[in-house]
C-alpha cells in the first residue's frame, strides 16, 4: 500500500482529502502544519507528499526547501495544494522543485489522477536508465517538457571519431556535451613540462565535457579517442533544459555523473600513494571492468604501452618491466599489444594490497 503524507492546516480540508485517499486504497499520514509535516516525512519516508502552501509556523515553500536540502527526502514526489492560483505562485513552487500544483477546490478525479501520474513517473526515474543511447532517450522522453525536447532529440547529430583523433582540447569552449554511443576515450591534462596526466577512461554510456557546459567556461581537460568512437552531440541548451526544468531529471543525471567523480578521486589517491606495481595492477583491473567483454572468460585488455604508462603515471620503460614481472608471476599474458589477465583474483588482490 502506497503512503501519502498530507500536510494541511484546515481541518475539514485535511479530513475530506484524507478520506478520498483512503477510499482509493492509500495509507494517509496527516500533519496540521509544516513543521509536523517535515518530521513525518523524515520519519516515514512517504511515497508522495501533498502540501498546502499557506500554513502557520512553516509554509509549503519552507517544507519543500527543508526536504530538498536532505538527500534522504529530496527525491520524494511533491504536489502543492493551494487556493492561490496566481501564475507567480505556481511558478515559484515549480522553481523550488514541486512536481505538480493543484488549486483548491479540486475534483476527486483530478487529485487521484495527479497522484497516480506522479507515482508512476517517480517509479520510472528511481529505477534509473541504462547508460546507452536508448537510456539517454528514455531520460529525455520522460522529462516534464517532453514536447519541447522531442524536436531536438529526434534530430540528434552524431559524429564518428577516428582512432587517436582529438574530440576536444584543454581550454576549448564547448557549446555541446558529447555522449559516447560506442568506443573508448581517454581524458587527460598536460603539465608545464608537456607530460600528460590521464584523468579518466570513458566508454559506452559516458558523457564528456559536461562540466565545461554546466560552468559555462572552458574545458579543463583534453579528450582523445582510443578506438574509433561514435558520439552523440547534445546542445548545451538541451542539457540545461533537462536539468533546470525537471527535478527528477536533474537528480538522475547527477547520480549518473557522481560515480565518475568518485572513481576519479579514488584513482588520483592511488597515483599519489601506491607503488608502480600496484598501480599497474589497478589500471589493468580498471581497464578490464571498463572495457572488457561481457563474457566471464573474456579477460583481454587492448591498450598501447604508452597509453597504459600514462594512465599509471610512470615511464614506459618502467611499465614494460612491471608487465614482465606480472607475467612471470603468472598474473597476465602478453601477446603483442594485447594483455590477457590469467589470474584476475590474484591481480585484484595485488591492486587492493
């Protein structure tokens, strides 16, 4: 049974609305003011919140603000109930992150349809989307402003990047975000001595250049295709429309990208403190997880020695010596450019030692 939190200071309205919801087979939690409503929301984590705007102690805008600051409650579907129907009030509520707005008095069917629609949509976004072009399409097509976005997404431009060609250079000003449909890409920065520091390895379902677009500035790293790569080009305006117009979309997009930030932080710590042998093991394991085949016995890694050395943060000569050591230990096999992991468990133990 779905739980609805109803925050309404008018007793008659609160009881009448609760009765409608209970007859529709919803469990109803009732709060007579905003402060009580926030407490109940954090305590019970309802499936949806119905909240009046004009209330004593804490109004509806304040309730939405406090819940939005807490990651545990920020994604709860939120519908405003109010007798005020001025456009400015509706606009303020939606800008703060409300999902819908019902003007009192409302019809029973109007209320239940709004709740059902919001719950279905919330289920979809909480489930998430695949990191693929279909997943990106689902993300776009389920946005609130789907009608305005369809024209853009239907004619999305794609570009094929040859192996070893640059997608963008550090310092470029980007007007688009790149979404990798297939292929492999490395991002890197160059120091004053001309040495490269690899900042990330990217593949199918990853975004490139989004920080530059979000900050409206120049990109802080370069991106190079390691293999022939196909990217979809997403205009800056479309990305901002997704993020600013729809709370569900922005939360889902942030979650998709936050894992990449955590991975980068972890790798930089490894570069700073781990010995070369351990860093090589970490890089091979990461490459296997990022670019390896779907089959459990597909343990091949294809990358040039120069690129692998840059990823590890060591000289190519040191990398080759370390690969020889790992081969002698029975952890890997080397066949030309290809590296095959013979003992994945052993390599992971070395990486995590």
